[in-house]
C-alpha cells in the first residue's frame, strides 16, 4: 500500500521549538550556563556525570559526548565505566517533569555526596529543581501538540548544542582554523578528539 508523504508535522515541531526557546528567561539561562562553565573549569580532575531517562537521557548523552570532545571527563549513569562520585564532581540532569523516580533517587545520592547538581526541567517546583544547585527552566506549563514528551526531547537536544556553542565563545578560548570549520578549544582540536576517531 503506497501512502503519500506530506511532512505534516514539520510546521508543528518547528513552531513548538521556537516557542520553547522563547519560554526561557534570559537571566536564568545566562546564570545557568555561566555557572556550569565556571564550575566545570574551577577544579581539575573532576568528573561530569549525566543522568536522564529514556529519550531525555539520549539528548543528554549527546551533550556528554560533545563535552568529551571539548576535553572534559564525562560519563552517563549506566555506563560500566562510571567512576565513584566525589565531592567536587558535577551532575547534569535532564528531566522535563523533574520528578522521574529513578533520576530523583540518583540525584538524592549525589546531593548527599556533595556533588554540584545542574538540572534542566520544565517545573521549578519539582523535586529535582528544589535539590539542585543550579536549574534551568523552560516551557513551564507548556502544552505540546506532539505525542508524549517529544517537544521537550527535541528542544533539549538543541539547547545542549547551544550551550556547547556558548562554551566555544567563552573567554576567547576557542578559535577557528583557517578553513573556518575546525574548532580548537582550550588547546584541544575538537575534530581530532572525535570519539570514534573519524
């Protein structure tokens, strides 16, 4: 059976991504990103551990991978190589509800250890927002026309890519090579630091 492809969802998800971007408070965004950058670079030999469930976790996993390309020690909870959590380590959490039970459990353990917790969520009154040191809010009470949490998953992937771009522009640490495509970040050639050695 042949069915005509109409791309009917494209206007919906593009509009929703724009709406979610404009739902962010600029001061909250700047404070969160600046704090993340300063905390990551304040103590040597710290680990960055990502915690997220399902597709929200996959979006965060992409961010952990890119931070690895920038030269940081990153892990996703569930990896067999996740090290023991230390006081100065950083936890980054991606949870639209801020109430995902498994994520809350791990965050509570991290809180007791003394790690710094950064959370991205839609609910400023959620458990994860309350126990975090830093939280970035978007889409508060937002109603999406896409199924389940699709809009949030799409949005946080682009949000994380934007945060990487902010890092690349901090303090003049990042430069472009002569061909205008290869980034060097704090002395590291990102393209040559690719995880799969392309």
